[in-house]
């Protein structure tokens, strides 16, 4: 005989489990890292242009 599964009634979530302050801090750190990576890559390309160009 098949066993019947009990009905599942989840409780409503009233507050978000996400820490928005930490999320924004991480996002801002990511954007800063990308910005400095772009600056560094542009500087490297300019330096290599003058070094490789005869």
C-alpha cells in the first residue's frame, strides 16, 4: 500500500533573509575592482605601445 505524503504548508516569509548592507558592500567592492582593472589594463597597453613600437 502506498504511503500518503503529508501536506506541506510553508510559513510565509515576512522578512528577507538577505543582508542588503553586506550585498551593497560586496557590489561596490566588485565595481571598484573592475574599475581599477580597466585602468591597469589601459596603462599596460599604453606602456606596451611605446615599448614595442619601433
